[in-house]
C-alpha cells in the first residue's frame, strides 16, 4: 500500500501545481486603445476597451463621450477554453466634430470579482478640410446632377460624377513592409450600385481593416467637390516577394436613373424648387460597369548590406520581452516561458526568434498567441510564443538574451530588439515518502488505512474486467478463424467526385433556392472541411496563411493554391456585401467542385 500512498501524494501535488499555474494564468489586463492619437475634424476613429485573461466580467460600463458623435458600437470575444479564460473588447467608432485636445476616459468593470478601470487616453483633433465641418447633404444635388439637358453627354456626365478610385499609402515598398490600400466608390448621381468583381491581391499577405462593409455612404471632398463615398475594400498588404505587382481593378455595376429634360443646362433651380418636376421629363435608366485604374506596386528586396545573419524577415519596429513564472520552480515542474514581440509592422508573419536554451532544457514547439489591432495602420499589437518544458536538475540555468533583428523602413536600417537574459533557479523536487530500501524490501511500518480499501476495490474490478475481455477476445477469435474461408467484402473507397458532391451538397441546395448567404457559407465550410479531413489539420492551424504553406509543402500546384485562396476570399467578400448574381454563384460552385477534387487527388 506504500505505492498507493505514493500515487495519492502525486495526485495531491498535481492539484497543488495546477492551482499555482492557475494563479499565474489569472493575471488580467484592462486597457484603452485608440486607432489614432491625432485626427482631423469630422474624421472617424476607433476607441477599444480591451480585457485580456478574464474568467468573468460583470457591470462593464463605458463613459459618455462628450464632444464626440458615436457612429457605431460592437463587441469582440475570443476564448481560450484550454486555459479557462477569454478576451473581450468593446469598440466604439467615434466622429470628432471640432478641433481641440480631448481625453478619452477609461471604462470600468468587475473582472474576476475585482473592480477595475482602464487607462484614459489623450487625443488631438486638428482642423479638417475647410468648410467640411458644416457639410449639408443638400449641398450634393444628386437629382440635379442626374438631369440630362439638351447637349449633355451621358458618358462625360458619368465620368465626372460616378467613379471608382484606389488609394495606396505608397507605391514603392520593401518586402514585408506594410502598405494600406483603399478602394472607394464616389458618386454625385442618383444610382444603384453593386460590387461585381473584387480585387485580387496576389503576391501579398492580406489583413482586412474593417469587419463589415455596410454600404453606409460618407461625404468626402475631392478636388473641391463633395461626393457620397462607399468603402469597397480597405486592407493592409504585406509583400511576400520582390517585383512589380499590378493590383487588379475592383468593378461595380451601376444603374443610373437619369431624367431627360428640355430645360436649358444653364437654368439652375433654387433650393425651394429643387424637387420640382422638370419640364417634359423622360426617365432614362443607364446601366454601366465602373472599374478602378490599374495600380502598380513596386516591391524592392530588403538591403543585403549590414543584414544580420539571423534575420528572419521582420519589418517594422519591435520590442522583445521574456517572461518566466513568478513562483519557485522545483525539479520536474512544468515550466512555461513566454517570449512576446510587440510593436508595429508585419507582426502576423513573424516566426519564433532563435533561443539558445541551456543544456538540459528540451522544449516543444511553442504555442502562438496574437493580440493584433487590425484597425490601425501600420498593423500593431503583440505576438507571443509560449514554450513548455520540465524543469531540469537542481541549479541555476541561464537563458541568454533573445535577439530579434528587424528592418526599420522609417530609418532605412537594420536594428535588433533584445530582451534581458533570464536565470532560472531550480530547487530540489518535493520530498517523497520513504518507500523502502533500494533492495526492493518494503518497510513493514505502514498499515493499510480503511480509507484506501475503496481504491483496492476499484483495482479489483478493473482486473476482473480485463480478464473478461481477454476471454471474450479468445472466443471471438475462434469464430473469426472459422469465417476466414469466406472473404469479407471490400469496402469501396469513395471517389473524389463523390466526396466533392457530399461536401458541397448543402451549397448546391442553397444555390437552388438562391439563398446567397447560406451558399457562400457552405462553400467556405466545405473547403475548410476537405483540408482538415485530407491533411489532418488541427483546428488551431485552420487559417489561410498556414494552409497555403501546408499545401505548398505537399507539392500542390501553385494554381490550385491560388484558387483555394481566391475562392475563400470571394466567399468572405460575398458574406460582407451580399450583392451577387445567381450566375456568379453558379460559376463559383463549378470552381469549388474542381478545387475539392484537386485537393483530394493530389493527396492520393
């Protein structure tokens, strides 16, 4: 029974260890983050109240934003079920109506039973574009602009009053250097429009900067004229290779509702009779396709001069810190070391930095956690790599400083972020109960306590169950030997066509009933499912960046990988802006069927 007591001691120690680790995980962060600290009047910006590492949140209260207009509010949640906590953020989109310096107050909440308050943030609002603070929607006379007077040319009128633009933060950058690309539609006409082609961004890693494209127009001034603008796409791009890339155009289909009149073009109506019916009007609905002009991005290779030997592609401005457990470490304990890279740049593409582990420390692949603010440019936040290992023998172990070389495009030079070195003090393991001498003779002093009899009963039941299973297996084996003369039917392996048909059955049903949202969702789910089943991908690895790398490593043709990304992009876009025709849905179904078969056939 000494061995039983040993098992009980181990269990109790494990419970104690879990409590200690749980206390480490209970560290909570509550802070305020703004997308920009300096903005222009009438410009929108985001305020985020973020809670990290919480097990419970109650009475979450946000302040009143005096002097600001609230455009929208939404929440975001992410859970870590394995560690028993989750992250929460409440995001406000605010509009600053006038210039000045303002303080964004913190929020309050009861987190894990404790009253907490986030930090306040100061922002500066600069004067906006002249006369933009007092914009009246009536200043954009869409009805008047949509009139066709004698001698007016429809093509010229459309070119001046309805068009697409693509804006880039820069046209020349380095590999890995982020750039922002915004596609917008500008209009001064009475028109109905829908997106028919979304731009392909091949050669870049893409990060969306908005959660949804709601189609709400915003008034902007361009070349001295006011327009209603709609956001078509807003992304951050991270070039993956050097070269010249032409961004594919976005396309929208518009039906413009013109009114043809015999009134002379020079006769303008006043505000009081602006809505009056023109003389002898005729309605003309003109359909047209608008597209952005091709935009070329030149991607330069990173300089080779003074490039560190251990440079791994980090571009931006970063810091590195290393965190170790605050509690004493004993021999054999599970130790978790966290290396966190924070800053701005191509955070999502960063790989774990090289760490020179001391002799006796054997770590597994790190767990990766990202806390990235995609709403700001350049991308900012943090990326953590958590390493786990069993504490080695008693003594001091030095983990040298971790170095992260990166290229800073703002200063056009290589830099290195360096953490502090860390010394692990490993104490002797917890003293174990005496189990007798090394000769194997068990001490006679211990006496079986009554509370251990239940454990012995459970062991006997388990042994009896195993014995019963062994006897049953022997009997069934004899029966199977008798049946060997009759070959068992061979189970048919389903063909790629059948698998594709099964996975896309729900999508076909949605297409048949023209349920657009359900169709794109089912196609998206089918692609993720075939990858997960065919290549045994863990749920934590189910993201587009990892899957494309996996497929490339499996020898998948580049065209197939491109089609995989393109179809997922099209589904995501359609779910954001559900304005697709049945024809485009049917074409996508054909592409998805071929792609599923290719993914299965190449694996086979």
